[in-house]
């Protein structure tokens, strides 16, 4: 088996060496042609490099009311709704409607990629800054209303819930 692998490797090396030699000959003829040192006429120009497509656009990061998810995470959600009394261990921000929760998620998710961590009961995205925003259809505290979980790469965390209705 070792001999066969050696022959395959040797064949690949020989092919690469031959391609290099052809490229070197083409470049030499081109340079001779533009310098006026060689044969009849000028050598053809070297082939244009193959383009891989248009340059990549910079990654986009979604914003809501002018701030990214990372900026909200750093500020513990300041600027989103109001501080909730539910946040005993983590900061919880309250908004008035489920539609507002969805609007915030959709805005912050622009340009992000979906990730699927095991055990997360909802949809989760990660933006170009490394901030994760998770959308859950319900939470323990708000029952049938959606909630967001936001965490940046520095482990700043906060949640967004719909305010509980007084009954």
C-alpha cells in the first residue's frame, strides 16, 4: 500500500511541477515580447486571474432603534421597555405586546445566522458581533407570550418578556 500512495503523491508532484514549468515558460515569453527580445511579434498577455466573484460585502448587524444586540447586552437592555420586577437573578426587560417582542427579534436578527443549540426551545441567531438572540414562543413567567434571551460574547445577559397582565 505504501508504494501505491508514494506513486500517487509522486504523480501529483510531477503534475504540479509540469504546470509550474508551463507557467514559467509563458511568463518568460511574455516578458521577452514586451522587452523586444524575442521572436516574431509580441507574446500573448498572461491569462487573467480567475475572479472568485465580487468582493464580499461587510457583514451586516441588525439594529432596533439604532442599537445592535451587542450594545443592548452591554447596557443590560437599557432602551427596551422597562425594568421588570421578575428579574431576580437576571435582568428582565418588559414590553407591552408580543408583537413588540417579535419586532425586536426580527430587527436584531437581520444579517445574523441561525444556530441550533441542543435543548433550546425556540429559534436562536448569532450576529456578526458574536451576540446571540433567542426567541421562545413562551416562557415560565409569561406563559403564552414570547420572550427573548440576549447574550453577548462577554456573557452580558438579559431577557425581554411581555409585561404580565393584572387580573
